[in-house]
C-alpha cells in the first residue's frame, strides 16, 4: 500500500518526536536557526493529549510506519496547528502540504472558522509555504500571546508571524 494520511493513534505518540527531530535537520543549513536541529521536541505526553483530541494526523509509509505528522488543537473557533513535521526521507513529496490540507478540511467540516499557526517569516518552507495554501497574516490576542511565549523561549524578535486560513 502506498503512503497515506490517517488520524493518529495512541501507539503513534512515541514515534513522533523522532520524526520531528528528523524534520528539523533541514534547519542546519540556515544561519541563525541551526540550533533548531538539536532542540527539544514535543513530548510524547503532549502528543498523546493531541491524539486524544483527534486533532493529530500522520503520514504512514507503505509499511504503515509514521513518517510525518501534524499536531493541532481547537482553540476557540480555530484549529491551531502546533507542529508539522515530515521525516527527511519523505520531504519534498508534498506530504507537508497534504497534512495541512487535511487539517483545513477538518476545520471546514467541523465547522471551525479558521486554521491558525505561528511560523518563521522568512524560511521558504514556513510563511511562504503557508501563504501559497491561502494563509494570511493574522493578529489577535491569542496568537500574540503564543508569539510572545515563543520569543521568551529563544526565538529572535520579529522572526516569527501568526497566520490564519479562513474556513468560512
């Protein structure tokens, strides 16, 4: 069976930090962001929490092994994406886009009003990627608080932005 996307299962949780770490290796090539390749990943417990909410999807390969994931949660009338990661071996094949489109379709069918996220402004596979999918810059108190927390945890000031895609 070819690779596909499915809702994440509890047994997937311990496998997702490895995928996140693999995906982050691409940051080694970027001045000022190479430290992200060695940063702490989302905890297995946090993955379990998001999986329990049915707001986490995985890309599984032909052997049914997770190779990518998107973790999100409902925040008010939005589905907020916390992390999108695709293992190096599967990068460049459109799986990140397909994961985000899966989250967008979930928001549309729920119905939620939007999908939100925070991301790097100038990294090609971050804000420019999301812009191509229809996300636009967004400012509200919830997202401003998330950005402030990210800056407090080591991101360079003004390096990040909040974005939203409107489902309705």
